[in-house]
């Protein structure tokens, strides 16, 4: 039973699995069992197919993506084919389903995205695909995989799967990624450093509302709240917020080049960013993000660090130091690496903490980090990374 605040003692999230682990099961058993992933909105379920694309086992498979929100009835999946005399007919699956590819000797991966939002007529029409890998007179190859994704019913987004449908598939709950997992992705994909700093200091955003009291964190989506904001923080909205901060950077640079940059102009740009953020991540998160954004004035420029790594100022606040770590990761070059490592490892008053160094170290060791060569070619970095490997943990 739920408590008075609506939090269940044992929620679905207690049995949630990381996306990577679920997709391993899909890769190994998806030809026999249709796994349906359910999880919070905006945390990458739709992008799960990329994990299969990277798996060598599926290098020759044809990938088929079905957006179930665009389907209204069975006619979106099948058409009627009459016999020569017109007295009988059969139903023939549309090519979109890829059922015909088995006749061409091809294996497929069919991903039904947002399956819980599909109207009953459309859902019923693909049940044999989900259960038996068949549609009409066509059958998928033995190595073909079928899986699906949907939001949790508790989110109140209209995702409903009938009991008999759930019973004949494998229902898996997707865990919200951890902060470290998201930061690894953010570094590889060039998410703005201000967003990385915000996320690192607000780890509660990497949880489900089911794990909190009602209204405890207005930044994240909670359908139980009497006042759900228009926008809220998810992985998807963080990505959009990153674009807004990059847009601010471009506008400032353009204004400076045109010699039109003034305090009034900057205030206008800041106001535009904040107002746009409110519609992307919600008012509370937007205000907090702008606080981190203003920390940029507290950290030394790359030029200052290059010129005087042993005397360049070290930010006093942990948030500003974290921001400096993420900015340096994004802008790292071979020319900057030497001065940066001297600055990072400087000893004495105001030196960087092990936590500061860990943020940089974890980021530099992320698989796919675009500036690995710039760092690994530096002797100081190699010695430091080897001596502090345990500090970085598993990335």
C-alpha cells in the first residue's frame, strides 16, 4: 500500500535495471521473448536501439523503428488483398513491419516505441508479431528480434498494456541513469559544461518521482503533485537546455565581434536564456541553472591558466571548481594539457580537492572522450592517471 505521501515502500524502481543490462537481455533472448521496457519519460528509451546497432551480432540485421503514437488502427499495419475471383481475401502486412524480409534471407530488429500509447485496434493487430514473430502468412527469421518501450502507467501519460499482453511478454523497468552514466554521455556528446556542473551538484534529478515524497523535488516530473509544471528536468530537456546555453555563447561572441556588446545587451541575452529555460526545464531548475551559469565569472580563463599555471586563481566554491573541470574537458588541446595538469596538481593554499580531480579524471576516461590523445600524450597526466586510477571508479 502507498504511504500517505504516495510513495510505495517497494516501488517498481527497486527492481529497475540499467538500460545497458536490459538491452543485453534483448540481444540474447529477444528472438524468443518480447521484452517491453517501461520507464520515465525523457531518459533514452527511444535511443536504446543504438545499443543493438553497436553490437556486432546485429551488424547484418535490418533495423525497423515503429512509432506507435502515429498508429490509429489495424489499417496502419495491414492491407486487404483480394483473391483473383474477389470472393475471399487475406490480410497482408505493410512493408514497414519487415515481415517480408525473411523471404529475402534477412534478419530484422523491430522496435515498437511508445507501444502503451497505441490504440487497442492497432495494438491487437501486432500481437502475433509480439508473441509469435508472425503476421498474416509471413514469419520472421529465427534470429530476428522484437522488443518495445513505453512509459510507466504511474506517470499518467496514457500508457496502458492489457494484463494478457503483459503476461505473454517480459516487462522490464528501466532505471534512470546515474549521474556518472549521464555525465559520461554528456561529455561524449558535447553537452554544455554549465549543464554538466548543474547535474553533478543536483544528483536527485537522476531518480524517479516514485522514490520521493510528493512535491519534494519540483524540478522533476511528478504526476502526484497538485501543481505539475509545464516543463521539468529529464535527460531530453537537459539536452535542449544545452542548446540554449550554446546559443547564448554564440550571441555574445557575435555581439563582441560587431563591437555591440554592452551590459544592457548581455542582460537581454541572459533574460532570453532564462525565459526559454523555463519552458524547457521548468521555473525552479531554470533559476538554479542560471545561478551556475553566472559562476563563469569566478573561474580563470584558459589563457590565464596557460600563461601562469602556478599562480592562476583557483575558484573557492566547489560548484565553480566543478564547472572549471567540465569546461577544461570540453576545450582540452595538446597545447593546453601541460599547463592544465600543472595547474590541477598544484599544491598549497587553495589547491584542488580529490573530488575536483575525480570529476576531471572520470571525464577524461569516458569511452569515446574526443580529446583523449591530447591528454594521453602528456607525461604528467599519464603518471597522475596511473597513480589515481582507484579515484576515478568505473566509467
